[in-house]
C-alpha cells in the first residue's frame, strides 16, 4: 500500500502534534496516532448542516455559530444551504487548521473560507457565546463530548457549558453536536438544560455505507 506523505504538523492544545497527511487524493489529520478526521468520511458533517437549519421557520438573515473547522465540509454544507445575507461565525482553536484549509485542503470543500458570509475566529468557541446571539450553533469540536485532543474541551460539554449554549440561542434555535459515538449522559444534560433533545445516528461516509456517527440535536423551547 502506498505510504502516507506528511504535509505539515502543528501543536495541539494538549501538547500532542496534529499531523496533516496525504495519500493519493485522500487527506487525514492525526493526533496521538489516531485519525481525527479524514476527507473520505464527511457524511455526518454534512448531515449537521441539514439538522441545524429549521425549514419550518426560515430567516432571511440567520446568524450561525460553527465550532470546529475540520476539513471544511460542515462549513461548506452550511453555506450551500444558507441565504445570501446569512452570517456564519467560525471558531477554530488551532490556527494551523485554518491555514491548512486556506492552503492544501481548500479544494476539498470548494474553499469555504473565501465566502464573504464567513467570519473566521482563531479562538475557543466558548468566547463567542452571548445571550440569544445565534439562530443555530454547530459543534464539531474534538471527538465530541469525549474529548480527544484537549481535556479543556470537556468544559464545553459540561453542565455549565450546555447551559451557556442554550442561553446563546434565539427562540427555537438549534444546537447540533457531532460525536464519535452515543453518550446517554450528554443527552440527559441537554434535556436538563432546557433543550428538546434527541440523538441521531448518521453514516460517516457520504455514500451511507460503513461506520456511523452520532449527532445530538437540541432545540431551545
């Protein structure tokens, strides 16, 4: 099998290295020897955008917060579905991931960072939370409620973190959280914070085959 070519490395918040690699037309980002994301597996990321937008109550100028850039697929799916006057605040903690999406990864999702509707913030997504600021919040941060690259990310999914997310949404606002697997405790936490919450299994691959991921949907009552 053809070996992987390392294109770049960058420090992760926990001290490990993020490694960007390519093999033929596939790209992966690894941390601590594990694949954090792959260009072959973006079915669940695109499903996030579909869940985040409420077809029953469309808005001409919605404001959306996306935490986590990844390989750009979730952002691209959002932009394809949002109206021209929408605003998307993108929070990405690791500056190198932003640089890679403007460089060798840009073609994967048709250069979403070049869209004028996107405001890029090289910051923790929690710093952007403000009362009733967003119509939808999408979190594709780390490995979901079970943090992989940084233990500090666990605070985002804690009781206090979920409450802050709830307060940052407008009426009927939607929270969508990506997770590598199920987490009953997190689902209960969403309900206790005031969300109408459910967990949905979605295919990891765009083809609908193979492994599955979990999306948590919380709607502010």
